[in-house]
C-alpha cells in the first residue's frame, strides 16, 4: 500500500469537505464562515506511525477501531473473559472502564492490552476523579461545588492530578469536563455535575479542567454537546427534548463548547437529546443526527478533535433504535467513536453494508480511523508499557491529591447567612454547644471536627423520627446556648425534595424560633430552597456534598480555622442567587490540613509513621499521638498503636495521656506569666516574698529567676512516698485509707486515699531539704510543687480552676485536666505504669508521679493529662506570643522574656522552658535543626513538645513509655522523639530547595 505523504490535518479537511458536499441539506442555517478554533494537539502527531499502523488493518479492523466497549473490574471472571473475547475477535479500538478497584483494573488493563492488535485507547467517565468509579481512590468534589471557587487555578491543578492518576492506571481519555450550563433546578441528570448556571463561569472552569488534563497528557472530552443543562428528563431513562430556538442555543448552550474549542479541546461527547431547532426528525437523538454531529459540530463549529457518542446503552437512544442499528446511525451521523456499544459484531456488519450501499464512504471511515490512531500516538501508545502494579495504591493516594481535594472543599464552602457576624465563633468559654446531626443516627465527621475545637454535646435526628422523639429532642436542646446543626444524607438530585424530609423542615423551623442556630447543609445547592425559615437562623453554610472534607471544612469555618470565600454557582431563591456568598475570616484557631498546604511534602512526613512504628515494634512504647502544626495549620496528626501491649484498645486522637513534666510549662508557667503581667508575681523576687513559711529557711532568699532556670541549688526531687511506708512495706498509720472520707479526701490511686493534711508534711519536707553544695544547673521538681500554693494565694482561686478559667476553656483545650477520671471515661485515658512498690496497681486515670498523686493529683510539676490536639492549642498560643483567637492571654513582652535564655552560655534554660543545647549534642534534648530561639519540654512518661518561632512550628509527641514499667529506656535509646522532630525540619529544608507555591493563593 502506498504511504500517504500529506498531513493528517489536510486529509481530515479534504475528507470532511467532500463528505459535506454529499450530505443532504442541513436543517440549520448555513454559517457565514467556519469558527476559528485551535486544532487539538494530537493532530500534530507523527504521521509515519499512523500510516504504518493503518496499513496493517483490514477493512473490518478499521471499523472496529471506532468502537469502545464497557469494562468493569468488579465483575465475574466470566464477564472479564467475554470482554477479552471481544477484543481478540473484533480488534476493537478502545475500552471505557466503569466501577471496580485500581489494582484490579490495572491487572485487567494489562491483560486486555496484551490481546489487542493495536493498543487500546482507554477512557473513563471520571468527572470528579477516578474515585467516581474506583474504590479506595481520591474522589474530588462535584463540579457544582467547584463552580463556587473564586478562581480556576485549583481546578487546573485538579485536572493535572487527575491526568497523573489516569496515566498511572494506563488510561488516556477522561470524559470530562461537563460544560453543560445547568439553569434548571429540576435537571435530574446534569445538575450537580455542572459548574453552574453562568455560561462564562462554566467556561472558565471547564477550560481550567481541560488544560490541567491535556497539558499533562490526558485527553479531555467536553460534554454533553450541544448542551444538556436545561432538561428535566434523564437521558439514561428517556429521550429529553429541548425546545429552545437556535438563537438561544447559540447564546447559551453552545457558548462553552465554542470557547473550549478555541483553547485546543481534544474531544467532545454528543448527548442523547432531541432538539427540533437543530434537527426536526421525530425522536431522533442528537447522537444520531447528521445535522448536529456533522453539520453543526464538525462543519459550522469547525471542530477537528475526536467526537464520542454518549453511552449507546442509554434509554435516550435504545428506546427508539435497537442494538447495531443505533451504532450505524451514530457512525452515519459523523461520530468518530461509538461508546458502550453492546453488539460489536452486528454494528461492524451494518457499517460494512452501509459502505457498500454508499451511505458512507470508505474514505470517511479511514479518515476517522486515522484520527483515532493519531490520538493513540499522542497518548503514548506507540510505546505502550503495561501498568506497573508496584506501589500503585500509594501513587494514586498521594499527598498532593489529598491536598487538592481538601483545598477544593475549603475554597468552595459558601456562607449564605451570617447574622451579626455569628461566624466565626469567637468566645468558647461562654457557650454551651449542641452538635445536632440531622438525617442520621451515628456520629458524623462534622461533629468530630466540631469537637476538636470545643466541647460539644452530640445529638441526632434520624430520618422518619417520631413526634415523641422530636419533642424529646427539642426539650433536651433547650439547655444549650448554641445549636450547630448539620443536614446530612441529602440527595444530589431533585427526586424526593433533594432528600430534605418533612421532619427536617419542621424541626429546623422550630429551632429557628428561639435558639441561636447555625446550619450547615451537606447537599446540593438547590436543596437550600427546600428548607423553610432560613432567614431566621443565625448562620447558614452551603457545603455542597457529604464528603469528610466538606464536613470538616464547614466546622473549621464555624470556629475560624478556615475562611469562607465560595459563591453560589446557581440561583437557589430570590435571596440566594448565583455569585452570592458572604466572606468570613480564618486564622482564628487551628486549621486542619496537610503538609502540602504549607508547601511541604506528605511523603517526607510519612517517615514519622515509620519511626513511631519502629518504636512500637521495639516495645519502646505501646502507642502514641503525634501532632505537627505549622503557621497555625495542623499538618500532621495521627494516633498509633494501643493503650497497652495487650493490643486491646487502639489509641485515638481524643485519648488522654499523662503529660508528666509537660505539666510544668502547661500549668505553672502559664499561671506565672499571667500573674507577671498583672503585677502579682515577679521572677526577680524571692521565695520568702510569696511563701512566708519559708522565711528562716535556706530557701528564703532564693530568687525565682534562678529557680525557674534550675540553678538555685534545689535538690532534683524528694521521694515523698517512702516516708509513708513501714519497713514491712505497709503504710504508716494515718496516711492512707482504702475509702474516701472527710479526713481522707485525696485520691492517690484506686482504693487509696490520703490524709487531708499530709501535703503540709510534703511542703515542710521541701522547706527543710538541703541545697546542692555546688552552684550550677541541676533540674529540679521542687519549686513547681510549690507554684500552685503561690497561685492560689495570689488569685484566691484553686489552681486547677484558675487554669481552666483563664486558659483551657477559652482555648477550647478542655481535655487538659487533672484527675481525668472525674471528667472522662477510663476507656479514653491511657494507662501508665504498674506501680509495684507504692500503689501496687496499674495506674489508670491517676497520675504516674508519686508526689503529684500524694497532692490529690493536682500539682505544678506533674499531674496534667490531655491529648495532643489540646496541648497543641496551648503551645500555639505560646508560639503566637500569648495570643490566640481574639484574646490575649499573656503579653508579648512576658512571653519573650520567659522563653529567652537567661544565663547563656553557662545555662541553656529559659524561665521554666527548656531550650536547645548549644553546641548541639547528639541524641540531645531537641533535633539538630531546631533553631536557637526554639523552646519546649519533655516528660518522664514519654512526652515531648517543642515550639520553634523561626519556622512557626508546634510539635507534640505523647506516649506512655513507662507502661508497664519505668525501667524501659528504649524510647531514649531510639531517640524517637527528636528523630521525628528532625523529619519536620527535613521537610522544610526540602521545600526550601523546591519552593512550591501553595494552591489557592493569589
């Protein structure tokens, strides 16, 4: 066969021109001149490969290249074999994959490609990513959600990530974006799949998605031509009819298609629509209409890319045309690729007969086949490689994909009502909050995220709740200052009132009457119109869908962790119109995101997982919590392992650990700094100034600056508990009782209560203790045991209540508490040591430190419990120079003083806080890369926290290394805590080299 010497573009132009001359007169007005469009990139391919492959194809095989059959990776082996047989027998040109799993699909892809004479062009209908079809993969937000974004940069990045995932799975065409302009709230099929009702907004976002994919090697396919946005019939079930005139179609429906063609659109999918203004043939779908496919799309709009049919198994076409016959009509209409053909053999036979009968020319078929081959060359199928199965799951579920997914939800969330700036909530300590989940009866991601910010009581209003249930719930909610309600389990389609039940409507109306209420709707934007009395609510948020990201971001907006900037993509009511949205401010509290949100890499942070797991496997710790925050963003937060080595109770992020000496910087220092600001305490004063009973002792003239920097010659610790023991191991008379009473009120452990006055003996023991002979740095607990006494005398408040009122409650850090078993179930408290000498039991819910236990569990040196999330809130306040949210807790000057080295270089310590060793000591108290201005503390039970102002870092590590015995030194030997800290700095260093720009920034 003679090799063609002219370009593919010229062949296509000449063929289409000849074909148009033979065609019957179109029923649409003849254009003055064809549209000026940018030819798709795949047309500029190597003609030699196209010619050589084309030359190997028989006439039947050329026709078969035009057919794309449906494949699934969740079907039976028999089904898989049937697809393999079709590929082998008919040499079809492509596959479209539907439901299944990524690894299963990859294996099938390799199998099917091995059977193909010409590598298969593989497509997927993945409008919001491969997660639309495949389990255990990223599912990006619906297009309508993204329609509310202020700009399109993030949509481009989504397209890029989708392209990366497609290529990783060996696919080549994504049947996206949907560029239908959805201006019909009752549209049952497009609706949430559209970017919205504004043609220019739809176009901008469609172009961004298209370019994101095509710039990275995946062909985009704009759909559903000539526009499916204003129908009230689902073409999967019947044939929709559009009665608008040509002028309307030109000005609205066709606009996005024209604009994407000007930007190099690779392919178009033709819808099953009956449009009399374009073709008057009764019951003829647009897919089978030559005036629409050839006359309008190919000739008038001058589109040179691939033209796909919509799925040929849909009722919109099969209702009037049987298998095979419909495929033939689609070919005659001008489509290049027939998608989801269900009778390949018959279809090929009918097309061959049509060629013989001169209904279509062989040259026309050949031109389309060459175009398909050119697309295959552009997709890289000239150098086909099987899908590599190694690390496939990890590659698809990468940090960048997760970040883009989260960011899309964050930037699209839309506040439509915000009376008196209800959002974000500013004060946490004045509110009693109820978190109500409407439509479900189990805990939601929305409720869990709300609880990260503040204590919330969770309530549920399940579907079809009884009148009695509704009344009882209403009564329970009366005792709350604020109700935060989430509307869940809503429908994305108009059927059944978008899932908004009568019970939901009635109950929200009742809430609106008398309670301060915030409502977040996790459903279609159009569903807002189904709620009543929204104008009586204090705040309303449209979150667009029920994903975990959407729910968590809504909670962040409510508490000021994230800002709201989204706009409604469609008009919902007279009040809530397209482009409407109220901005709110973030940065008030933590935002929970990912390393990528601050320009770092999740892949580097995965090393933290490895380090913790090594420690667990080595039995250095049974479990742990790790949290990293940068710039006010919690970018890493995970729980590992179990409470104990019996592996019965997994650690969660809400569990409470014994913080050990982190108590010092979380209680005593917080109080002293505040009192310093108020002029009630001065670290330059002496012990005798605040503790008159110490006058006349060797400690009377010790100043607190020396004490807080551990150079006042105080002895490190006193084993108070030994003073309570007889030589036979029993307790001395009058020290402990098994039951509590007025004389023995202080719980030391289970069934062990201390005499109410014994603490006086402990203070006396401290007073009379000797001082170290030599001056210099010696770490000591003793002064921190006394700070609660000083605080209570200066404030008139109990130490614990002072801390809760002035710090923990306003910060929403309410897991920070002494004696946690008074406030939390034991199942939420992580045990520490089995004390075989003193308390003779597993310490569970009571403090590990003996001295703190003998003080009733409340002390300034040990005794505080909490989770990493709440401890990080306090540390973040320290990082922010004493401020958090809209409140100043400690002055900047005082924070700077207390966190600065006081006696460098002879003593590294700040006032109570630890600082890095200088010069660096291997396996020292902090990571090698920690900055000189950083500060923090460690705890005996296996805890650690460090703050680095230079890098805006907060790092928290909590574990119970002392379980079951304190003699386990493996955590120190492995240096796990500071090795994890170094990983954080490694990620920062790597980012500095690459300098990535965070998405969504302007």
